[in-house]
């Protein structure tokens, strides 16, 4: 169903966030170079990184494992700083990832899938990772999937319209009530962030791909300073 509000869109997408086998196979493969709706992959980030391992058990909400299970809104008193910061024009990441974007839909509505692959030799936890990117304004459906069919994701989220048919989007991925290994991406595995909305000629799929900055949570601080800086809202699932 389309035309949902942002909150309801997230509730619907994350309520059924288990990844279908077809999408899992697709996320683990390479984009078809002849497909005009699929970009070529780009890579960023160091091949070697160190990430602190969260302790605690699922549903122990005062434990580091559940540090992003709950969240609050962070309203800003003035203009969002994204509007004055230099936009990202080349995919960036603090861990080694490849990324491509594929679009499925038509001129009235479609879905952009950001497909990431862990290109390092280390297991990556995507818990509390922050994505900042630019895409057509007015997304009403957005969520996270992975090659694993579990995860119970939450999300801190914000759209910042630029007034030119595009918006900046900020999303922090958060998980709850599942073990650590169900929040992780092994070397060579993929995960996907999806955005649904109306296409705009103001931005190409390649520009959407290149606008993305990915920040993994490496120190168990939950990237809290980033989401407070950008004024995200906590959406329910």
C-alpha cells in the first residue's frame, strides 16, 4: 500500500521486515550492468576496523546490547545543520563497504534499494549505524533488511527538505530483543536500506548513491551525537 504517512510507512515496512528469499539472493549478488535502473557499485571505507562488542542479553534494556532499542525525539530550535553543511558527493563510510542503488517502479512511485556489502574480513554490526543521504522529497516508506531473516529493527529518522524537489534523509538503525549475531553482517554478506516515494528529475539514481554517508557505531555510543545534531525523531515499529 502506498500513500502512507512516514510513521505508518515505517510501521508497515518494519512489521514485515523479514527478508524474503528472493531479495536475500538479490542483495548478495552483483547489479546487472545493463539495467538502467541499477547503478554500478562504489566502495568506501577502510578494509580494517575495530568495533567494540556489545555485552548484555536481549531485552536487557539497560545493557549495551540494547543501547538503541529505545529512543526519543531530538527537536531542533533552528534550521537543520544539514542545510548548511557541504553535501556528500562521493559515497563515504567509516568501515569497508560497497554500495549500489537500484530503483523499481515508474514515474509515479517506486522504491530505491541501497544495497551494501561488507567488503572487509571482519564481522560488522549495523546496530546504531547512521545513514545520511539525499533523495527525492516526500518518502512515505522506508526500512532496513538484511541477508538474515531476523533482526527486529527500530529506526531514528528525519527528512530535511531542500526546496528543490530533494531532501536530506537521516536514519539510525536500531535493534531490540534479538542476540548480537542477529544484528551482524559477516564478510561478503549484504544488507539493504529501502526508500519509497515519487521519483524526481532533480536527482539521478547515481547522485542518490553518491550522496550517502554511512557511519557504523564503533564505540558503543550509539552515534547519539549525530542523531542529536540532526534532530531525528524516533519512529515506532
